[in-house]
C-alpha cells in the first residue's frame, strides 16, 4: 500500500457511515438523523495521517435510501469506483457498517449486504472489515447474542468471514475507529469486482454481478407488489359488491400507490445502464472541471513564481552592479592611499637624506618615523 490510499465505507442508510468517517478523520460531513438519508452523493473525508500513511475515507450513500432509488445508489457508487480506478486510484480496504442495535437482520439488510458482496467480489474479502456500531444503544448481552448470530448464521456474515473478511466493533471514539483502520494499513491495494467488470471487461452495469443482484432484488419486489395489487383488487371488488364506498375509496388509493410503486420498480430495472452512464458522465465532467481548475491554479502559481524569479534576478543584478561599483571605488581609493603612502615615504626619505647632508639645526623638526606613521594611519583609516 502506498501513501495517499483510499478506503471506502459502505452500509445501509442510517448505519453510521458518515459518523464513523468524521470520528476517524476529524471531518465534518453532514450526518442524517435516525434512518433519514443525508449522504446523497459519494464524498471523501479530508486526508489524515495514521501510522505514517495519508488516508482518505470514501463516504457512500446507502441502499434503501429515503430520497433515491437503489438503482441510483448503485449507479452512483459504481460510477465513482470505476472513475477512480481508471485514474489509477485503488482501494486499500472496504468497511461495511452494521447497526448492532437492529432487532434483526431483515430482508432489506440481507439484500443490501448481498449487493455489497457482489460489488466487492470474493477475491477482495480479505480487505473487508464488517464493523458493528451503536453498541451504546443496546444491552451488552443482547448485543453479544446478536453478534454471535451474525458470525455463525450462513444467511448473514458467516460466509464472508470464512473467506477472509473480519468483524470488529466500533465504540464511537477516534481511538476505536483508528484501531479498525490499522488492520487495513498493511493491506495490498485491491481491485473490486465491479471495477474489474466495468473497466477491464467493459461490461455495462446491468451485466455486472452487483447489477444482476440488484435486478434480481427488483424483480422480487415487482412480483411481490404485483401479488399485493391483485389482492387489493379482489378486496376492492368485494367492497363494491357490499356497497362499502368508504372502503372502496381507501382500497382504490392503495391500488394507485401500488401501481405507481410497481411502475417505478420496472423503470428502475430498465434504466440501470442509462442511469449509470449519466452518472459516470457527470463524474467525468466534474473530474475534468477539477483538473482544469488545478491546471489553472498551477499555471497562475507558476506565473507568480516566474515573476518573483524575474524580480529577484533584477534585484540581484542591481546588487551586483552596486557591489561592483563600490568595489571599484574602494580599489580606486586604496590606490590613491597607496600612492599617498608611497609619496610620504619618498618625502620622508628625501628629508632623511637632506638632514644627513647638513649640520643639525637647533630649530624643531618632526622626526622622520612620525611622518611615515601619519601617512600609514591615514591609509588605514580610509579602509
């Protein structure tokens, strides 16, 4: 694993993904209340250092979202993962969040985990950590019993744990979050199954294992809604025969809701590829805009540096010219002082010669050494 690695955090809506990421990274990603969805698009935490590594966590929207369909969610996650993979970024691990406070792992939870497993693939399960959280919301004995069931039941987490995945607890602290993440520090980066299928095998989303699992789940929903619709029609006909207008109207409203839901499910299944392509194009455009902005900022920074270098070069030349001028003046002054000193020496020598050639005079004269000393002092003082 190299510096700057990514770890994806997945799980159902309201399972505590954003809270875990904020706790681990010190980020301030918006957090939903209860089962209300808050994460609409894939987002990343601010990078943080742990064990000498720079780590970034990826916050993904959960299936069974309150505002978007499962098709939209899978398309969003798949588009992000495929785009990052195409740009050379690989995941060093995947964390799946599960609320230990849930009374049971119902059909929706099992469906979500099946999609997650197909999205990862069996070959990357050694890089997967299933994290149970919200232990403070449940009696410890009850939580431990639920944890044991998750580990030992073939319908829950047992199959993936047997293939290398790990189950850990998060207690809501940064220390606990970092303990979990450290198990992924030395993991080799891995290519998820959906990345391999979309990028390397050039499959469309509907023909990936995760896409096929979601399509199967949507088909089950379609069959179930169709059966419920048939029952409502039978009940409505009985109400009409009994001339129970109030009941008939209530059933009619329920029929309309089921029809709309059934139509939505059919549309979700049919538009999976279209939704994925649109989301991928949106992300590619966003990446392009970011890269253009970075290039622009890099260009502006380079221009500023070049201006600073040019200004520094002008200043250097000015300083060099001033230094050269000062040195030239100093050399000239030194030469003048040397000339004065030489002249003084000559005069002193001439005076000495003159004195030696005549009689001593009672008048006062400066000693010869003093004349030489005065000239020397004038030279040194000038320096």
